């Protein structure tokens, strides 16, 4: 449990620090795995973030008009598997 929001933000910043090495890469560099980013390429990271953003948008859209979200239920099920 976090005692204040700054503690949470500091932990988040530290968790994302390895991926900052992927910022500003050229097109060719985006295809090369970066050791500091746990071997991910820039393209892999971008694809991963876009997929999660798309999922979050679908969940938010469904929850705006319903009390439940089929997308969230599917995502939760997939995550458990």
C-alpha cells in the first residue's frame, strides 16, 4: 500500500526506466533488441502498448453504457490462462 501518490509515481518511473532507452530510435534501430529493455525491440514495446490501450478503450466504452464489460471479462480470462 502506498502512503502517498509520489511514492507510487516514483516506483512507476523506476519500473519504466529500462524502456526509456527505446525512445528516439531510428526505424532500423526499432528492430534491434535492447538489453536494457529486457531484450524487447522498440516495435515490440509499441505493439504491446497499443494493444493494451485498445483493450482499455474498449472496456471504458462498454462500461460507459453497461454495468459490465465483455472485453474485460475476456481479458481477465485470457490473463488467467
